[in-house]
C-alpha cells in the first residue's frame, strides 16, 4: 500500500531534516523529542482532542510536517508479544469520533474518590482505549503517555514521568496487551501506572 508519509521506495519517514537513513532519523527524533517531553507542560488546554493534537505537534513538530494531524491511512504494526500480529488500530475515518469518546470517558470519572489501586486500574483501561486508536502516523506512545501524565497531574494524582522513559519497552508492550479487544490484559499497564503514581506522591 502506498504510504505518503515515507520517502519513495523507502521505509524512512519524510522529515524536515531530509534524512534518508532510518537509524540517523531515529537518533535525531529521540534527542529532539526527549527535550520536548521535558517541556510538555507548556502545552496548555482542557485535555480534549485538540489538546492531544497540540501535544503531538509540540513534541514532533520540529521533525515532521504532519505533526499534530490525524493519520490519513490505515496502519498495521507487527508486535512480538502478539506473535507478529498487529493491534487493530482505528481506520482514519473513525479516529476523531473514537478519540473524542475515549477522552470523554476519561473526564466522566471522579478520580478524587478512588484509591491508588482503583485509579491505576481505571486509568489503564481508559488510556489503552485512547492509545489503541493511534491518532497519528507515528509517535502515539510518547504522546499518549505525555497526555496521561499531564492529565493525572491536573487531576490530583501526579505520576513519575521518568519511570515510563526508563521502561519504554515495557510500557509499549503493556499498551499492546491492553489493546486486543476481549483478550486484553490490563494488569501490566496498571502495574506501571500504579508504580508511577506511588512515585509521584513523593
């Protein structure tokens, strides 16, 4: 399938640096986004869909022209933890409505009355629902976790951001396992959310 986000006959994303080497681009992206993620609180809003998109634009805007814009093509990603299968991400025409519904569900919960265990369990379900949509062509995990951390802080249960950075592989695999429909397993994601909430109280 033709992918307008890639250079022709390549698996490298079209980028503002015009880098055609995938490893080099990944290094640049990692370094640039690490700085941006430390400044993510500068992106203000009401934690609605537009706020999420502005976060993505802030994190990735120095690298990609399409940063902050909804994905325009269907995608699949082979996952080791799923035996090479892919999570079923939203089709492009579903992205906006599904994301708005997932975010609305987050706002419906009275987070102040829940125990830390209840918070981590509910948060795992709701954040996984948002991540599974995969609003953007790339950068969904970093953006969703950044959104989750800022949302949590604004709702009185700050989380340890560094924990997700130090365990980025675990975090992504946990999101995958929490995004496979009726077979979803939330305990892995809930565990790291709970640990980050515990650390965030210090």
